[in-house]
């Protein structure tokens, strides 16, 4: 990573007061939207800069302060744990949950989806989908790490609690059952969120609750929610970069989007922070 960061002389980007750091971060996210907004083709491809640009800036800022080395191993391990959730979602369920109406919004490279015992070539998945998860989780990890290490360092930490096995089992099952009652069928995307990322968060939360940096997580989540709203509700869905299959959804909408889409905005940064802190906890005496 050090060799990559050397290509981007951004060490002064966040070497400022905390409130200016947040302002610069928001400005970096806003600037990264411009190519996607202004381009008539490749909108989804260009929009990935929303993750890439802030990630490079934050990684460079952490590196210049000598903070990246201590967290690099748990950061990469957390990234390696989180990205497969998105990859599995793409290969196994993208053809059932999502649609990609605009072929002009992507670079043109796709892979077939996987069904039980077969390959679905009729509903190809853009490679941008895989980059979305890889870069998105990286941006959230670095965002939380930056806020935790630089903006609001937390020194007092309580001991780890017991894993939340009961919550991790019962809450997802109750949510799936509630979703079936609301939708009068099995809402598959709602069920996926309830049974895959949510249990990880619920089981790990008690373990790291005393070590989580709440201000860092709050700011990271707020920025992710704001950026996701602008990206998805204002740009992506209206322009046909991607959409949702109604039969796979709960049937409840917010901001013109399925409720599941907006839940992801808040759930993803929390799950990311919990995984990161779990892996940092593992490396502590």
C-alpha cells in the first residue's frame, strides 16, 4: 500500500483541524460525483470515484501521520472479510434482486450470474458491481479509521463483552418472518440482509461495544447515508445505472427506493466498523 500511496501526494489533504478535515472529506466526495454527473456515458463507472478519491486521500493522510502501519493488518483483514459478502450477493442473487437497464452506464464488461446448478447468461452482472463493493467497503473502513485515529481519538476502552449469539440468531429470524407477513411472500433481498450482514453485526457488537468509537462511527455513517442518497436516489436509479426487481423486495419504499436500499446505507458502515474493531481486538493483548 505504501508504494501505491506514494503515487498520490495527498499528505496535506487532511493534515488540518478536525472540522476542516470533515469539510474537505465532503468536498472530495462531492468533487468525485462530477464526472458521473457530467458524462453522457459510463456514469456508473465514473461514479466509483466517489469511493476511490476519498479512500486515497484518507489512506495518504493516515500514512503521512504514521498511523496506517498499526492498523493496516486488521484493515485489510476486515476488507477481505466484507468484500466476499458483496461478491456472493452479486454471483448468487444479483440476477434475482437487481436490474441494470442502461448499457451505456457501464464500461461494457460483464460476467454471468450463478443459479443453483446453472449459469444465468441472460442477466449479466457489470464488473462495476464488484468494484462497488471492493471500493465501498475500503472507503468505509478508511473513513472510520481516519475519524477514530485523527479526529476523535478514543483512549478509554472497556473490556470486551460476550458475543451476541442470541440476538444474532433470533433477530434475523424475526425480521425474515416479519418481512414475509408484510410482503405476503418471502422478500428475498430483505431476507439476505437479515441473514447475512445483520447476524455478523449483532454477534460482534457486544464484543466491541466498549471499544467502538461512537463519534467516528456516527460521522462515517452520516456521510455514507448522505452520499448514498445523492448517488442512488438522485443519480443511479433515475438514470438507469441499476434498479430493483419488485418481486424480490419488501414492498415498502422510502425516497422512491425500496426500504432495503436505504437500510443498506446505515447497516453497511456499522457492520464495517464492527468487523474492523473485532479484528483489532484480536490483535490486542
